[in-house]
C-alpha cells in the first residue's frame, strides 16, 4: 500500500481527475463491479480505468477478488465525504448569481439555509428566466403575498388570469413609483376589478427592499434579485422553515409601514 499522504492530498488526488471521481461515484452507486462494467458507462479509456482502479487499490480504498472490485470501509467513507463536498460546492456555485446581487449586509438572511434550494439564474439565452419562474408560482398557489420592487408584464398577465378564474388571492406591497406604473397601464381596469372584488389587495410603502420577496402556500418562499439596471439576475425558491420565518418577519415589517390602495386610486 502506498503512502496516502495527508487528507488534503487525498482531496487533491481525486479533484485532479474527473475519471477518478466518476469511478468512485460508480462504485458507490453499484457496489461490486468489474472494469468492463465501468468502461461501458464512463467515457474514458480502459487504460485510464485500469490505472484508476490500481491507484484506489494501492490506497486501500478498493479491494479486488476474481476481477471484481468493491469499496473498502475506508473507501466508502472517502467516497461519502468527497462526494458530499463536491455536492456542497455545486450548490454554492448555483447560489453565486443570487449572492452577487442580494444585499446581505442590510438583511439578516442566513445564506447557508438556501443551499439545496431551487435557483433560476439569468443567462444570455434566457435573460428573463428568473421572472418567468416567479410567474409560474402564481399558477401553483392559491394565496400569494409579495414585496415588489418592480413589476413585469408576464407576471401581471398570469396573476390577472389566475385571479379571474378564482384560483388566486394576492396581496402586493409596492413602492410609490410602481403604484404609479400600475395606475397607468393597460391592465389598470383589470387590477381595479380585482381590488373591488377582494381578490387583490394593493398596498404602498414608501420604501421596499431591493429584492423581490414572495410568500405562497405550503411554506414556499421566493427571493429574487435584480442588477443595477433592473434586469432579473436570479430567483431562489425554498421551503426551508427558517427562511420562511425570516420572510414572514420582513414582510410584516414592511406591511406595517404600508397603506392600502383603493381601486379608485388606480386611474
């Protein structure tokens, strides 16, 4: 058995080769296997697979008998911890567009609670994907409360149709400039109709956060961030109870500072 070095060397050894990680993952998922089975599933040369198995055996992570290979108890621990580490870093990478634009210093949100959350990020091919994901929630919930620093046409259309069908009741808190936009829009008569019918409560607060906060049924929380030009950058959706409690607290704080807009105020 080779000198395995320190634990940091183990991490570097695995991280430097995608093939090593793939073989380790395959062994974790399939248990006892052969090199031929692995070669049929992993797109690397048989020589690379043979070398990888020999390295794992040399380190005491894999044992072999009659051309079959399986993880040792140490190998199982290495695989579990390393694959967990890579999974965590993948979750962190997915969150990075959100963290880039969320005002962490101003709002006491534990970002670690968002690990594993569903993240929809802006891309060159789908620049409005976060806004679209936000709108899609309106089709899956019966009640929706939100702090809105901005509005978009697609979301307004979806909300209108869901309220018209009697499937959605909504309360929105917006800043004065957004209230003015909503009062000078082609959908203004429709919004007035929903306010009069009690399906929509529109409230105005002098200030709202720079991010979108949506609270829906089943403990769902959406947090959306925009760049300095107002382009949506990322939307996080989670049911983490601590994030929900944080969202409820933020919403209540701004609601207490807001006033209700009657339908007559929308011209």
